[in-house]
């Protein structure tokens, strides 16, 4: 059975891999705020679509869902801010 609990050690390890992958685009995550602007979102989407920042996705139960979103060029994906 697949566990979707985000508080497991597996989920924490996947989160750490995601942070490490994104650090190349964003810089040191956790050192303070960063601006998630249009250019950064575009860069993150491009890197995600090529697979270069998806180290944490290997065993994720959402992988197929996210693969479809990337294959559709994030067409229906929206980010909302405060």
C-alpha cells in the first residue's frame, strides 16, 4: 500500500532531494526569502520538463500526474499568491 503521509522519513528525504535540486536555480534555500517571479517559474518549469530537477520524483506517488502536467507544457497549471 502506498503511503501518502508527508511526515514520513521517506517524504522528508524526498523533500531534501527537491531542495538540493532547486538550489541550483534559486540559490541557498532556507537562507531567507526568494522571489518566485515569472522568470523563475519559467526556469523551474523548463528544468522540471527536461527532468533535470526531478531527483525527488523517482518514488513519488504523484510522479505520473506531474509527468502529464509537464508533457502538456503546464497548460492548465496556475500558481496563486497571497
